[in-house]
C-alpha cells in the first residue's frame, strides 16, 4: 500500500496546517501556502481539515499508485490525468492500483494540492507533519520529494466500492468564496504612518509585480518606490504570514508561509487572512493591487470563509453517506 514518486516535480513537499506555538524559539509555523485548498481537498475525502497533503508547483510530480486510493485535487489546475483519463480539481476521485497520476500543463493557479484519504505514514516534528526544509525536519525526511521515494498509505480507501477502474465521483466543491483575485485587502501595519503621504497613496493606486526572487518565505514585489518620512533604526519585531515589509530600496516583500519569526524592516501592512489563499495562487510576473481595509471587515470575511468550509465538510459527508447507501 504505497505511492511511488516517479518524477518529483518542482519543490513537491508534505504540508499540513503548520506548527504553532514555537515562534518564540525562532521556528516558523510553515504549513500549506494555500490553506483553503488543503482543507478543501481533505474535506472531499473525509479527512480531518489539517491532514497532511502533497503541495506542488508545475512541473508537477508523476506518481504511481501501487494500491487503490481515494484522493482529491484542489488549488491550481495542472490538467491532471490518470491512465489517459482527465481528472478535475475539487472532486473526490478513486485511483485504482497500478495507476499513474501525472499533470500535463498549467491551466490556472500556482500551487496544487493532493489529499489522500487516511493520509500517509510520516514522522511528526513539533506537533506537525509540515516540511521545514531549512531545519531538515517534518514531512518526508525533512525535504522535498525525490524520484524513487515511496509514500506508505495509512489505510485502504473506505469511501468507494471495490473497483479495478478509476472513478470520478459526481459532486464538486465550490471554492470561489475562498479566493480573492485583485485587489488584495490589507490592514495598515505598525509603521504605516512612517510612510510619506505620497507613498501611502501609491500603495492603493499603483500595481506591484511578483519578482522571480519570490519563494515560500515571501513574495518580493517590484512597484513604485515607497519612502518613509524619516530613516530610523528599528528593533526586530514580530511578523506573520501576510505582513508587508518595506525594504531599504523602497520596494516591498509580502511574507508567506515560511516567513521568519521577527523582522527589522518596517511593517507597513498586513494582507488579511481571508485574502491569503488567493495571494498564494499568484505567481512570478503576476500583478497585484492593494486596497486598505479595517479589522472588522477582515474578521467578518474570515468568519464567512470558515462557515463556508464547515458547510463544505457537511455536504461532503452527506454525499459520501448517500453513496455508501447506494
């Protein structure tokens, strides 16, 4: 009962919701870049929301299933196929033993997620299975997957009738409420007031482009040069996913899943949590727009997303129960 990695793709790693409670030790939370895609894929296969999944970019991995498995793909659409059959995202899918899952091209998005019912055997590190590559811990041997790696399945699939053929179950997750395209909403940060009036205006009137130097730690942006009203030395302060920092050259970086725990650059804003999934699906060369919002709006939007996620879980459970009865 295993999945063999034939080709690893680019930076294919094991990720879950991240490890919390260790930032005071300098250990960042990490976790899936697009938490909503991870949660959606898990809901479709009746996993806990934070079950570890495969996160991958394009070119994506090629995986051979040596046992039948119940899976779901979410996030980016990389034109998945198995044994010549095209597979959709956001549907539950049964993969038969001996099948090879591969991805033919980038349709939309930047990060794909593969959930497997029951998960795979992993070694926990600090209450999480997420891969921390710099610490060489968590996930699969603390690293990105390589050709020849074998992921051992925890359980046989229980949500599909025994079959020697692949099967796409008919229901689909509606994920639109999880994704913002443009503009992305931010709350002014502690040092926002240090910006000149002209710079504060430029943030919400000009566009910013994601640079090739971007990664899971942060998206480096190219846009109008922003300037503070005064230059001052700063004591390193706490940062989080979504924090917008002003670099010495007047450009910005938006911190992402593998962000550092503290930073000494001015925190001019914070992308709201509800907009982070959409931001995670942006890639190199994409343009970003920003608009200022407030804490109340950010909280209300997050509550709406959580409600939608719970409705999605309930609906998937009902569909699976009905499927078993028939």
